[in-house]
C-alpha cells in the first residue's frame, strides 16, 4: 500500500523548459545591452558553460547553481564577475514569473492527501530556489516534506536521495511512490531504490516503460493508479 507520494519539481510540477528559455531570453537581452554580447553568442556560451560546470562539479547540487554558472560565463568573456549576482537575480525573477503549475498538479496533490497519503518533494537542486519555486507555484501548503540534493549530499538517481525521502515520510521504500519526468534520474532511480516508480512522459509518442516503471501522460492519472498499487 502506498503511504507517501513524492514528486520531482522541474518539468514535473511545472514546465521548467519554457520558463528557463524565457528567463535566458530576458537575461541575454540584458547582457546585450550592458556588454554588447549578442543573444546568440550568449545562449551558446551558456550551453558550453553548463557542460563545463557539470564536468567540474559532477553530480552535486552546485552543478545547477546559476550564480556559479554566470560567474563562469563572465570569466570566459573576460568581464567583471561583479555582474554575476545581478544576472542570477534577473534570471530567477524571470523564471519564477513564468512558472505555472502543470495542469491538474495542485488538484492531484490535494486528492492524494485526501486519501491519507503524505506528499513529498525529491529534487536535484539547491534548496533556496526549489523552495522559491514551490512558494511561487502555491504548493507549499500541500507538501509534507522536501528533500533537495543539496541536503541529501547526492543527486538522483543515487539511492541515498530516495532513502532520505522515505525516512522523512516515515515509511518503507516499498510504501513510497515517486513521480518524475526523468526516466533515468526519477523513474529508474526510484525503482532501483525500491520505490514504486511513475514516469511522467509528456511527449506525443508512446515509448515503452521499462519493467517496474509505470508511464503516465499527466499527473491527474495518479489517484486512480494508486488504487491498483
Ligand atoms: Mg525533472
């Protein structure tokens, strides 16, 4: 029996990709105005720096830290790093302004809570901005516990993050369900850690789910699925 259901955040509870793209657009216009770097060059450098940051920091929450990323971009441009905090502020303000819950997300969380399940969040990111996103999305009152990779010290799909979720839920791994958009990080990570795994796939095709993983197209499918678990 499922006693706790734990959600990834980005591209699971809201559309991260579109919000991120809009925030980078706002930031690139600002950088063009103050540094004369074209938006195309800025976006290309952002991609290169993202890969460099991941290679340097590995699977850590700091690999997602935008302040560090923008600092590294300014270093690559040979520009003063003093601009990095303003860039981070602009990026996050724009991203939060665009963030909206995916259809049915709050209603689904409410339905699951009404069935007596606890609601958790398990996310690869620094705590500060995941809290800010959940507040912006209006979901804080629906959430019983939060685990970030910054707190866990490891990132999904490491079993340690899932284990900390189960500990906070106060139940066995097999009594937890995990829902996320990443097949490797969320669904396979949760499955291999011993949780029930739900893979949120919003594409138009219908890929097969690996054994032990249930593919869903929308969060609103979850309450009915809980009856069969
Ligand atoms: Mg995600």
